[in-house]
């Protein structure tokens, strides 16, 4: 399993949200470029970047920062946030992203997103589903930067992309995001059972190396970590098994 460090950008700065709440923001002093350098030195080969301004408002206010990180050329960028049109996807790829992360559009316009997968290839598109678990234990998809809750389950959303073109899916349990409470192992275990051919990326709740090991045991392809890495809750030695270049 690969560890992919995450940088969330708001107004050009590194931040973390608690449970996806824009009013529960923690800002960090490290610049995005310095943080990217630190993660590369640690052994990461991919970096997950989210433009929170674009995710909420559709305004790509952090594109310049993303371009600066991409120009370095030492990390492959997986970038999401507000990519809801063909033009936005193509702009992000032209900015240097190796892979775009598509969330809300996969719910609102699945036919167009399937066309992107077929045209761009499965390695260049990750579908992202941010979910909240309902009273029955069903993961329901939230959209537009977690601001809109849909009735669509994760499983029914994925049924629309069963053509074989889909390879990478990022799933975030919003209730765990930024809370350092541990990942939702039941969610990812069920995801692996239902869709074993997908390279699942688990996001939300990672707090230590034991969580990474638990996710690896489930067979997920990657774990996304933001806050735990920013707050240095894991040593370099503990991270080495999950970083290809460590």
C-alpha cells in the first residue's frame, strides 16, 4: 500500500478542515512548496492536492500554487477541487497534474465523467466520493466540498461506472476527516469486498502507523494522510514501508 501525503489549499495556504466544515479550519505555517519538498524528501512519489476554494465555490484560486508544485517535477500530483467540466479537467492536466480527482460531477453528470475516463485513460482520473454513514450504515455521497448531502449511496454511484474504465477511487468518510479518530475500516473492507478490482484510496482519520498497517491488511491501494503528517505523529521509520522512495 502506498501512502499519499495530502495538502489542502485555501487562499494559497495549507489548511485542514474538521469533518469537512469550512468554519472549522486549522491553518499551518508551512508553505505548500516547502511541504511538498518535505514529503518528497521523506520518500513520497505522489502528492494529493485539494483546492478547497474551487471545491466550494468553483473558483480555482489556488491554481498558481498547484502549477508551482507541478513545475518542480519531483512529485506526481493528484489534484481535485471543483473539477466539474471538461474545460476545468483539461486546464488542470495542462497545469501539470498527473491525475485529476473528480467528485461532484460523478454524481451530477456521470455520462460526461465516463467519457473522461474513456478518453483520458483510467490512470489519469480518480473518482472521489465523500460519504456520510446514515443510520442504516449506508455510505451516502456528499458533494460540492461536502456542502450538499445527496441520497445516493456509494454503491449505486459506482454502478454507473462498471464499464471497466474505472481504476482509482478515493473514498473519504467525512465524519472522520481531520479528526484523527482512525479510518473507517468497515467502510473500506466492504468497498474491497464489493469492488476488489478497484485501487481504493482511503481517506479520513489516519492517526498513526498502526492505522496504515490496518488499511494495508485490507488490501486498499493507497492511504491519504494530511493532518497526521502535518503534525508529525508518525516517524520516518514508521512511514518507510508505505513510501516507495524512502
